[in-house]
C-alpha cells in the first residue's frame, strides 16, 4: 500500500516546509521513522493516522518541543534546527496543541499575548485588548468578555482562543492538532472556514484530524501515517475514503469495511464519517 | 473593577467593543461596582478582602483588651517592626507565584545580617558597600538554587530546606567566636532603621501625590480606552476612588503624626511593594511569572524562557531576603547567632499566604506581603502589649496561618464550582 510521496499539489506553489527522513525514538520505541512531508504556501495538508501513528510526535517535532533523532527540516529553502518552541515561533511555525496549552489562571487577553506581549516593559493593555477583539470577532468567537480566566470558558471557546493565539505572530505555517475534536457543529464550521481563510491568505496549514468530513471539506492533500511511517500522500480530489482508510489501517480488508458489509453493504466512504480509532467528536458545545 | 463600573451613559449610539455581548449584565456607577465586587467574592475570588477583614478584627480584639494597641506610638512602631520580615515576604511572593517555595529565607537573611555586621564593623568597610555585598551574597545563593533546580530537577522544597541548614552554618562561621556584633548607633544604617521619620508636611505631600497619581493614571488609561472604543471607568468613579484614598491615607498620616510619624524604612518597603506590583501586573516578565505558576508547560510552549523566569524569582527571593536581613540587623543594631532564626522564616511565609497569595502558584499579588506582614506583626505586637510571651505568639500565629490556608483551599473549591480559575 506504500505510495511514493511525490505529489506536487498545485502548480506555481513552492514548498514552505519540507521534512526529509525525520525519525524520533523514545528509548526502544521508534515513534517516528524516516518521515517525509512537504507543505506549500496556500495548501492545507491533512495529517491522518490511527492512534499511536505518531501524529502528535510529529507535531511536537515541528513545534520544537521534541528534537528529532535524525532527519532534516527545510523551512523556506533553508535548512533549520527547531530547538525550542521560541525558535519555531520566530521562524513562523505556529502550533495549536490538542491540549491547547492555555494558562487557566490568566484571562483571554493575557493568554493570547503570552510570551509576545506588546511593549513588555509597560504593557500596552489597550492595544492588546483591541487586537484580541479584532481577532476573535474575525473568528466569530462567542465570548462575552475577555477579562475572565480561561478556567471559566467551555472547551470550544478555549479552542477558539488557542487558534486565535496561533495567528498573532503572522505565521507562515499553522499546525492544528485536532482542532475540531471538541467542537460543536457551528464552531466546527467556523474553524473550517478559518482554515480556508488561512489558506487563502497564503498560509501553509497542517491539520491533524480524525474526522473524514472535515478532511474532505478543507484539505488539499492527505498524508497518512501508520505506525510511525509514511503510508501514502494523496490529493484529496482523486482519492476515495476507502483508500484513505485502507492506508490508515494498513489493509483493504479492515474493521471498517467489515462493519460496513455487516450493516448492509454500504460503501465505507459514505457510511463512516470517522476514521477508526479516532475520537468521536462529543456533541454539543454551547457555552451557556 | 474595570468591567463593571463602566461609562455607558454618555453615548447611546456606540456600545464599547468589549460590552457588545448581550449576555453581559450591565452595571453602572458606584452601586454597580459594589454589586460586581460582591459577585466576585461569592465566586471565591476573594482578593485582599479576607486579610483586610482580618486586620479589622485583630484591631478590635486587641484594642478592647489593651487600649494602647491603637495608639499612634504603637502603630508607628508596628509599621517599622514589620519591614524586615515584610521585605523577605516580598521576595517570597514571586517564588510562590511560580508554584515554588523558598524555606531558607530566614537563614539567608540571618547570613546577610552577619555579612553586613562583619564587613561594616569588623572590617571597617563603608556601610553601603557592606550592604551591597550582603545583598549580592543573597543573589548568588538564589542563583545557585535556581541552577540546582533547573539542571537537576530537585524540588525547590528540598533545595531550600538544605539551604536553610547550610546557611545557618555559614552564618555561625561568619560571625566567628563572639557570636554577636553590635552596629554603632550613630551609623546611617541604624539611624535609618530606628530614627529616620518622614517630616509631617512631606507625609501629606506623599498622600496627595498618591491620590493625584491614582487619578491621573486612571484618567489617562480611561481616555486611551475610550479612544480605542473600549469601556472605561467613568471619571466620577475615578474621582471618588482618589478622594477616598486622600481621606483614608490622610487620616492615617494625621493619626501617626501624633506619635513619631512614618519611618523612611516603611516608605522604602511600600515603594518596593509598588514597584513589584508594577512588575508583576504591567510587564511581560510578570505575566510570565503567573503563567509559569498556572501551567508551566503552556508557558514553555508559548515561547517563554521558563528557566530564566525560575532563575529570576529565586534570585529576587533570596536578594530581598538578604535585604530584609540587613534591615533586621539595622533595626536591632546588632547581628547575632539568632538573627534570622526562630520564627522569621515561617512568619515570612505565613505573611504571604495570609495576604492571599496561593501556595499552589499562579495567584496572588505584591500587596499580599504588605498586608500579611501587618497581620502577623499586629498579632505579635498585641500579644506583647498583653504581656504574653512567645509561647502564645507562636501558637496564635500558627492558628492564623492554618486559617489562611484553609480559606485559600475553600476559595479554590468555590472558584472551581463557579467556573473561575
């Protein structure tokens, strides 16, 4: 099922970020082995894979939390070492983590500007508040006030804050780790709109997702990881859900197809909205 | 405060950017501000309310037992007495805000007393040079702590417990055989800690300056917010606040001036508390300190140099502890083997916690050191007036500390159930 990772997604776009031969081992466990990945400006790359496939490890390599054991990272035609989150931020790689990494004791504005305050010696709270409202209105965020601690917000509201924060530094690459996993229907749509807006603004977006409809809705390219290895890169237009699921599970005869056959022979592509092993999005997420 | 007491009456057309959500309850004027404050307290966001109430209760109890307690002479003395340990508490606030602790501040202050006395008296150095050397010594200790903490990951509790013992030993060594060194009474250091009081007229100037400064910065801030189309505190509320400060502080100064007035040492303490408050609330460093205390992993991923923050708070903690030791030596006009010993350590920690800084990190303010040490010192002074010895003082202070931590825990639960941090 292995396919060469050689799709050039669109003519005229150039690669912003390329990974070659990235490996990461934790003791005896090879979490990532020989990963290649390319993403271009104005492209949404969906990164899919079963639990334990190494998606989150790859995100941590990109964001400077873990240093890769081997391999090279090329960012805007220059080979770089992402040694810390601060370096990643300076380069222009912004990451929204699955656990969001927000400080619950700080309020929304303080969280948005954490580590990148305007005028750090005499905080310009007015400018930060104005910019925060701008950003959050742009994302159609439903926050009654920004001066409450993050602890008071619902999961969806926190997700919005985390995404808004990633956009502050005007990044070239935005990495979203399961951005819609905890969101309600409307907020999921908002996040997907936002992902498209990022692409239209020329950002490169890497989105980890378990949700096939979300992947099909916004992604240009799907890269599949399986057990820490590349298992195919497909342009979304030309690939069926069966192929993606087969690449994820490693076989055309898998638990998803068998389940589909049992329940009346419908094609898995139309029946299963969620990739096997993925977290089913919890239903509603209304703040009130 | 800024959320509730807003100026919405002036322009009906444009609602401020931060008040457009229909779920927000509109509250205006002084009444609205009070209602909002009451809501926050019910939600477990107690702020400085418990410690201020505590001070009032202590004042009533001791005044009814001994009518000298609230005399200007005793209050003036109480303020001066609270400065050395208060200084130590100020540094501890920073350490506690990051969720760490420094148990060795007493020993460090004792060592710094000893260094000051030895360099100044025995070696004949200039007193200011001796003070600088003592404070620098404190800073170096903090640097060592932070390096051990960062590089080896030893819990700060253990590092500083080791420091507690080790620096007590160094202090004895520095003092040598005599074990006690007296500072000359005519030296500037001792005069500063015992005899230098702010002249009456200047105290009033300070009060007016504080009130005017409060109004000025508030008004400028409000104007900036209105220009940016955000809600802002109305001028009436700002003026009311400044007038309240003017009358309140004015009355305090007038009353203290019946006695000896306000000591310069206490002024220094208040200025340092204000500076620290500014650093914690209005700088990127301060936000980083709170962030590290709230969620260190989030802080690291936000690009904050977490190790630098830990280093800065440990160094600040031990430097201010050393400064407190210098002032303690100056106040006593001596450094001896018991300098910084006894209950100094726990009083400093208790003051910060009583003042409302959480032991769990990420919550508190610079003023908690100021108010907390006033509680501790009031209890100590009141019990001394009643001729009760340190047996009672230790016990009462211990009970008050326990009450403060219990309040902190209860408030935490209440915040959780009301959806606040």
